[in-house]
């Protein structure tokens, strides 16, 4: 009787294992689907490199000016010094608490990576120059706000680093890449311009614009061996499972197929005591 009880327990266990096989496979499939939608792997830096070249410019914009005290009946001149060049902005005469929305811009070509600035109201009796923010010319599109308060005015400036007569150059190795895509704006609220730059023999080179670039985004879709699709965005190279669903399919098959084979073998294996006894006699 003990043999038959063990046989019944094994049979029930195999049936239970067979019933769990399908839901287990579905759970694993769901897990791999979530991984496909969310997982991305960063790859080695240096496989794809790019650089934007051109004239580095400081854009000085006078947004608005407000009279915060009773002014004299005349215009005022604000002097803005960027590196070694001085710009002149004129504030029209007005009354106390009068605000002028001027939105005047001046461009200054600068050398080096960082330049200093200073501000002064020329006709003010104080006649003092105030230091302004340092502008990092390597950070294209980075803006610095500056408010100058000097009797009788409060003046609001925005200074930004831009790149004029810009060209883009990219180099790549170990991957295949047909082109790179550059999206850029020539001013803050301007439309997005798109340039497709063709690549060959490990490099890409093209002039973007004769104007100025306020902000930009570089992207590409390189491949490895023609089957592994990658993404490149602003200096970061990575691989998404969403772009390579075949990887998830292979992982699913490798995970689930051995499980199915194991369960099916267990189901076909003879376990009845009479069969085991018959097999032992055949061996003799």
C-alpha cells in the first residue's frame, strides 16, 4: 500500500507542476515585456563623438527698465562691458514707476572659455561700475539673469552664450552610422530647425547655419553588425531593449524552453509500481 500512496503523491505533484507551467510562462513573458519597455544599457563612451565649432558669442539682451525714483527729464545710457568690449544701451526718458519693455540685443564675439562682465549707468551721479556674472562660453544656450539697480533705474538683463556660423563634426568607430540629426534653435523662442548630416568612413561634417545657435540636440541611430540598434543623444550612447525586441524573445525562449522540456519529461516518465517492477525483470 505504501508504494501506491507514493505513486499517487507523485502523480498529483506532476499534475500540479503541469498546471503551473502555463501561468509561470505567462508571468515570465510579462516580466520580459516590462523589461523591454523600460531597460536601457549605457555603452562605452568614445564610440561616437561630436563637436560644434564656430564663433563663440555673448548675447546681451536688455529686457526691461523701470524708473524707481523721480528721474531727470532726459535719457539714460547703460554701459555693459563684456571682456574688453563695451556696449551702450539707451533708456528713454520717463516718469517714476514707468516700465519700458525694450528687448534690445547686442552680440559680442569673445575668446576663451569664460568671460567677465560689468554694468554701469553712465549719467548716474554714483558713477560706479558693478561686476556682472561670468559667462561660460562652452555651455551653449546657458543664460544668466542680471538686475542692475542704480538710481533712478532698475534694469533687467539676460546674457547667454551662443555659437554663430556653426558647423558640426562627428566621429565614430566600432559602429555603423548613416547620418546624424541636429535639432537647433537660433533664438530662445524660435522654431526648431533640423539638419541631417550624412556620414561616411567614420566621420560626419557639415555647416549648420550662418546665423547663431541658441540651443541644440544631437542624435543618431548607429548599429552594430547591422542587427543591434543603438541610440546616441548629446554624447550618451546606449541600447534599448525596445529597439531590439529579438533579444527579449531569445531570452524568453532560453528561459522557458528548458522548463517546458523538464516538465514534459517528468510527465512521460513511468512511476506506477507495476511498471517499475516490470522494468526490473526485463533488466534481469
